[in-house]
C-alpha cells in the first residue's frame, strides 16, 4: 500500500507490452468478454476437472470493473482408467544352491486380479540374488596348530577358548546373540565378535521432489537410501503402479523422456534391502502443453481491511486487492539440476494497477494485482521455528538439545525456542528434543510432516510431557509397576521387572535402590496422548506405511540414588488390561503387539508379540485378565502397545481463512483418531472414548493431505498456527454440503476447539480414495473449512501488498516499471548478504481512561527513500490493559530496483538506508504524546509539537533500542500517552 497525505492523484495502469497476462482479476459493474475455451481435462482417465476464463473489457483505468466470476471449473470425463493386477508379497528366498563360491537364491510373487479384464502386473514374477560368495574351503590345507574342522574353514584348538560379552548400543549385555568370526559366518571365532543388533531397514538420504514440465521435455526423479545391510535394489511406481525397469536402469534415478500430459501423476520409489523395504515420499509431476498453463488459475481474490476512516461505497472499509496463489510453474530451463530446480519458480503478480483511495484527510495509493504469471520466487528452503513447553506446567524447554537424524543441530533458548532450516522439497522431518540440563521434561521424538510445496518459515508449537514422579524399589526382587493409575483413573497396564535386572552405564550388574519413573501417554486422556512421541505408523515388509491403533505409549527411566543412569538387561513383562481390547479378541487371541520407537525415522518397529493370559482368564480369580508380552526395553526410548488395523489411505483438503476471507497458509492440521471400547462408563452408561492415533501435518490452503480411513473410523480435526487455534465452520460454512454434513455426523466442538466427524471415503469428498481426484477437485468442493476468529484480533493489518520477498518485489517492479524496493516493509538484518529481515514494534502506554481508546499508527517513507512522506502502511490498534503494541515499518537497509529496471544488465539492486517516520493518531480522544528522549533529540525531530489530536511524523532512528526484534526476543520503542506517565517495562510480542 502506498499513501500520501496530499490530494488524490491520477490512477495509473501498469502493463508490459508484448507479454500476455495469464489470469485476469474480477471487478465490479463492467462488461465481460465471452468465455474462453475449456482447458484440457486434468485427468488422463476417469474423472478430472477443467477450467475456462473470461476477461473484463475496460478501455481506461477509470472504467468500472466487472462483477462476477472470471473463472469456471467443472468435472470432465475421459476414458475409463485401466485396472492393473496387484502383486502379492514376495515369498521367502529359497536355500542357496551352493555352500560356497557363489550360488543363487530365488523368490517369487503372484499377480492377483479381481476381474478377467484386469491388466497384467508390471514387473517380474521372480527375482534372484547371489549368495554364499565366500571362497570354498581348501580341505587339503594343514594346520600348524590345532586341527582342521570338519567344514575345512578353520583350525580349532579345543584348549583355547576366548571369552567375551556382546552388548547393544547402550552397553547392555545381550543373551542369545549370534557370534561370528570375521569373514566366516555362523561359527564361534577366536578373537572377533559381532552381534545381530545392527540391522536397519532402509531410510532415505534423498527423496524425489515435485517437478513441472512442458510437453516434450525430459524429467528425472532421484531417490537414494541407506541401510544395514546395504540397499539391494530400487523400484519406481507411478500412481501406485510399478514401472518397467527399463525406465530406471541405474535403480535410484527414474528418467522420463518426451513427457506428455498423460505422464502427470504421483511418483515414488521403494528401496529394498535383505531386512526390509521402505517407500519414499510421493512427488507430483505436472505436465502442461504450454508454460502459460501453469498459472491459468493462479489468481485469488484477496481483501484488505483499510483504516476505519477510509470507508467505501458499500459502507465497509474492505478493499479488493487480488493476489496469486504461489503455485509451482515452469521457469527457466537453464536453472535445472538433474534432481530438481536450482531456483524456485511460482505464479507471482505480473501486472498491477495503482489505485487511489480517499480517506479522511489523506489518500492511500493501493497496489492491486490484476494478473499472474510465472516468475522466480523466494527460496524453497523451509525453516522450522519451534516453541517447546511442558504440557501441564507450561515451563519452556530451557537449553534443550535438538537432534535431527541422531545429530545435534540446535539448542533451545531459555524461552524454549529453536530454529532449523531444511532444504527445499522436504516433506518430513524427525526431531528429537532432550531436556539435557534440568531433566524435568521427558525427551521426545516429534514427526513434522510438511505439505506439498511448503517453504519459508513454519511455526510449530511442541509440547512435552512432564516425567512421572519416581518411585523407589529394590533391584534384587521382582517389581510390578502399575501404569495409568494417575488422576483417579484405573491402571491399564502393569510392568513386571525380574529381580537382578539392572546394570549401570558400563554394563556392570547393579544391586541397590532404584528410582523408577514410568510415564504413560494415556489414550484415555486426549491432552497427553496428543503429545506422544513418534507417529502412529510402521513400515511393513513391502515398504508400505501402515497405521497403528495405540493402547498406550510408555517411557521408562531408571536411576540409582545419586541420579546416575541405569538400564534393564533382562526381558520385562508388559501386561495390558484385556477389557480395552475385548472387541478385537478372536478365539482367546488378539493381534496386539509391542513396538519400539525408532528415533531416527519416527516410526515404530515391532519388537514383541502379546497373547491372552489364558491361565488367569480360566481361573477367573479376579475380574481382570491381561494380554501379556515380554520385551528388552534398553534398546528403545519409548514403547507402544498397538493393534494393526487395515485402513485405507484417504486424501482430503483443509482451507483456513482470515476474517476477510483471505487464505491463511503454513498452518498445522491435527487428526485425532478415536475408538469406543466395550467398557461402559457406570455414571453415564456411555461407552468410554479413547484415542487410537494422532497425525499432524503442516499445510498450505487447499493442499492435499493424507489420513487413514475406514467405515467405522471417526475422530477430531483441529487447525492451528503457533498459538492461534482456528475455528471450524458451522453447518453452513463448514465447506461441506448438507448431505455430506449429515453423512459424516459433522459437529463443532469447543474442548478442544475443532470438529468431530466420521472418516468415510466417498467419490464426492471430503475424503477421496484417489490422490488425483483430491488434488484436482476445486477448493469449492467438499472440504473442511476453518476460519480465524475475528473477535480475537486486536489490530488490523493495512499494509499492501502484504510483506513480500525482495525477489518477488523485483519481478513486479521489473514487469510494471514501478520500483517497489523502498516500499518493502521489512529491512535486511545483514546488509551485505541481503538476507534475514527485522520486525519493529512500538509500545504505547496509556495513563488515564482507556475504555474505547484506540490509535492509528502511520509509517512514512524517510528522506533517503526517494518517496519521502509517502505512507507505506497503517496499523490500527485498540488499548488493552493500559497499553498496546503495534508494528511499524523498521528503519534500515532496503533494496532499490530502479537501476535494474533502467538497465536489465545490472545484477544487483542499489542499497538505501532510510529512517522511517512514525505518526501516532489517537482516535476520538485528545491526548498528550510523550516520545522517548533520544527520539526527541534526533535532528530531524527538532521543534516538533507532540500535543494534539493528530501528531506530527517523528523519525525513528535505526538503533537496537527502537525496534529491531527477532521472533524470539523483541526490543520495543515505548511511547507514553497521557500526563505524568511512568513507563512500564513489560515486553510486547508481535501477535501472529
């Protein structure tokens, strides 16, 4: 937004001759051209969507703008999609056909078809691998000491025995570990030991990234994983169908030549090793016939809320300024690396109009977006900005350690904040947080899923559970610990530790007093289970991610009396109250298993089976009986008792809008899966609810998200961003049709704020079985809608365009020949690198009556800007608790693109250092405004009066005392309002 306090000026229309605008903005009361042709159907088979557009006819900027929609979207049908057979799981490998010197093993699979018309599965029905590659033994050799064994593999000395201890990664001695001589398998050796504790299923170092292409181009997807044993081979799928191996002769890279629109779809790879397989995240390939096609539907309606003294003809202060959805598009082909673009291109504003808005005593020059096109956008890097606090106490994780993939990457501040930057295209990050110094919060592993095309700063509020108070027990007797019996609730589990089980950090046996802290993330308690570590998922033998339904997550910590760490070296028995799982019992058995958390992948790994304790059930000695299993607990940081349910993968969308119906991005969606056990609450006679799984993903407006669905699944959905929790729409504003609302049993809830619904698949949404249908369904179709509660807002943002990246500002400046550099709201923190931005705030402290008092704060360009006294933004804030905090445009260093506009050969913009002028206007009240002494003493502020209804503009120096803040520690300029005020020292934080 550009404003002046002078009379209205003539409106200009900025366009670039010879370059077509790909999308046109809507308007009011104008004349539309005829609708254009429908675009190509978005689906290559089955049902998809296509769009068409029309343009508003205007001969001059003063002509009225058209009223109504500029774009239409409807479903389109093409040929029936082919149905392929589905491979069964690979059989086990056959025995090696040679004992040495190299042999082969075979495994097979079967293509299962549901109908005779199904197509054959893609790929081979069998695989072979080389085995037993070591040299064959020489039975003619002689031993200088001892005698040759019967296999001719070693010389044995029966009188020479080597003793050793096999330990795991935390120094706990292991029983029944396989021992091998180096180079000779399955044989006790004489000096080298190896334990079978190192096997790791594959995990990814590099995953495929979303790509965009024009028809006829080539594209490569890259995928690389590591594991122990090493990766044996890779497979690639498109839309879930295995691709022919000829397309990826090198395994980890998939190359498609001369792509067509039919190649559009979802691609992923699978890394296979002898101990398991795992799929990569999916990457979308979008192929269009021309470059223009990528931004055809990028234009979005966006409104700003002008100051209250800028009323429009409709009686409101709302004003349409338009914008562009930041969709990925095809940019410069020279900016491509093999595995992904080296620069990011997206749909950005291409053409703009600068319009004059008359306010009370001054005018605003509002920049309105009228068209979108492809251009370079901000870096695709993702910064995770985290705030970590305790669940019950709220205390921050102070000086905590932050791990990513097992390596220390950051430490939290004393306020519990941390920041970590991820490369572009990252879809998932696993972070482990450890209370290293104070040990008051449980260490936890958090999985942060990131939606498609996510970039910039993503705010995450992370909550850790406080450790349970320790109990004291003796190490030389059997100990039974009740779990889940806090807050007056009955215990759901028992942990039985055998006598003489404890060892110290060196692996030596420990005898003495043990302090045990056993904490349950209780599925009966929504607040605790919602902050449980890891994701409620595991990877099966085929590498597919599947869902778990939890009966509780346990974390155990043991120390001696001095606080030194102890480990448990013997198997521990876990006993689960069977009443929780009676509804899944079959013939006295249940498919309940014990799982350990892998803190690198964030997933759970199966470590034990559980069975019904039939002895206790037959005797019926008590009203309770148990499902029992045993595990070695030293190898994992947390344990999970779970049941494997068969779920469908579902796709859905969530939209979040502000009070002006503008889209909000970078929010987090939480899906809470619920279940009814057979137990009945005796007070209400209603089945007791409990949580079975929690999923979270950071998303942008209208992006496709994944959830697990089945006919009997239901739960809660929440949307939040940092500390802002968004409100779900009621029946008429939910984003769902009346029929779908009824079918899902949709209702809004207040504790926690969110919605309740069944997670049911349907062809009309909101839960789709097909990713493609969910992706191309317009946001107007059935989806879940949340909105920002207008009552919670304490100030309105009147800056336009909204704070943007300098790269985008340059693109608009170059296209429109109008330098936006001096109007950028945030200055550089690092002038030379031209990176990182600052936020500036003013605190207004009021002495006297505050009821109904509010202030307007105008930020004006300074003397070095080239547009001195132009109002660059306005904030309006109401007084709360005797004061108010309001953002202003920082003084500091900004780019000026005028030299690059005049000479495209110029590589870098000029850098200007400008001091912002601030004018504070009390609304409807006569006040005395007292500025800080160093502001008053600034040379530009000499002889200025500070008394009156409307203040003069005061120059704010670019100093640390006056406005430069980071997101974790603001430094505030304080302004005193009223007579004889005493400054208050509390800190003010910018509201998100």
